[in-house]
């Protein structure tokens, strides 16, 4: 059990924009939570802090080690795969399944999502985030192992194809995200990834790319993005990021 003295890990600038939307979709307390592709655990710690049981699934060993150090103080667990014997959560325990910035890294995203959802109990909620606006696919997407970007309708259709109901989606990141993506694409053009680097290696590297160092007290990126977070709330139909949510029928 955590205490008030346990600081939450820092968010990236883009993570702060995303969390501002995701947190509005969450109750103050959750039952079991499973997060696929938890990366270094910045969101995982926040989810673990408000859940009865949290498990993050992260196959990249280096990122998993960081995530474990961040979620364990909040009662969470990190494992490399769902079937791992150290996973304390059963499908019946799961109240929320989430995957943030993961589906775009998977070639067959529909099959992956169907596999995640299949064992869940009726009524389980699902929240995912992905990069938006397919026409914006650029050098940064290629460098970090993205197969695609999504339209709002494309994301809700994907959720429905997995057998979920009540699918909805909202953009985030307007206007800050467009400037951030412009800078990322400029960097990617100057430092392209060698064609010989496969997609899985690009994906694994993206989880640790430009992650902030630990902070004590107030997260400076959370404070710095405050005006932009307020701006994006006023324009939920625009922005280069998408969050989608739905539930298992029943």
C-alpha cells in the first residue's frame, strides 16, 4: 500500500496530454486493471494507485524493470505476458483493460485486440489510445515502429470488430500535439532508422525514447502543459491523438 510520500512517476509532455483525457474516463476506484504494453509504468502507477489490483504486461525487459519499480509501491505487478504465473489477476477480476500507444505497433491489430478481450467478463471496460489522422503518417511513425495511424471511425470500428459495444472515441492534443509532432518528424528526418532495423526493435526502443527523469513533488511537465490541456478539452474533435473506449457486452 502506498503512502502520500510516494511520488507518482513523471509523464512525458505527450503523456500528460493523454492522461488529462484518460483520467476523465476512470472512476475514483477500480477493481482489477490490466494494461497491455505498460512501457515504463508512468500510466501504470497512476492506475495502480486507484485500483484493487493492477498488472502491467510488458515484454521488453528494460522497460519492464523500470515499470516494476514504479508500480510496485502502489501494489501493482508487471509481467512479460498474461499467462505468467506471477500474474495475480484473473479474467474474472478485470474491471478495466487498457493499452496506450500499443495497437499501432501491431501488424494485425484486430486479432490482437480480439485476443485480449476474449477472456474478459461481461461489462468489462476497455480504453485504448492511438495516434490519429492517417494522413499525418510520417518519419517519426516509421522510426518508432508504427504500422498505421487511425481515424476516429476506424478506431471505433476496430473496437466493434473485437465484439465490444458502445464504442466511442475522442481526439486530444490540439493544438500542442501538432507542434510536438512537427518537431519529432524533423528529428526523425535528420536521424532516420536504418532499413535493417525490424519493426519489433523499433517498437521496443520507442518505449524508452525521451522518457523524463524521476522528479520529486509536482511534475513540471504536468504544470507546463496546463494551458494546453485546458485548450484541448475545448476542442475534442481535433488533435493528433485518439482515445477510444467501449465495453464487453452483457
